[in-house]
């Protein structure tokens, strides 16, 4: 488990190994959520990086009889 220190300005530094493993770069936007007494940081990816991420997904949807 990693520990970081909160600065007097309430800033934290994301450790280098975490930044590299998540592909976080300087200036990138991060979404912050609170959940069950914890803080989660989620990198926001540009739409251009999302192209093809659902490739191969099954798009078949079972439908009730009598419905189009």
C-alpha cells in the first residue's frame, strides 16, 4: 500500500510508478469520486483513444416474444 502526503494546499503527488502504469500525463484531467470513505481518481481519456475499445463485443440483445 502506498501512502502520499497532503500538502498545506491540499495537493497530493501521484507516485511515478502509478502514473506510468495508468498512462497519466502532465495536464491530463482526472475524475475524482468519493465512495465508502475513500477517494477514487479516474483518468479521463480523450475520445480519440476510445476508438475500437468495444471491438468484438456481442451486440445481440435477447428480446421478448411479441416485441419488435
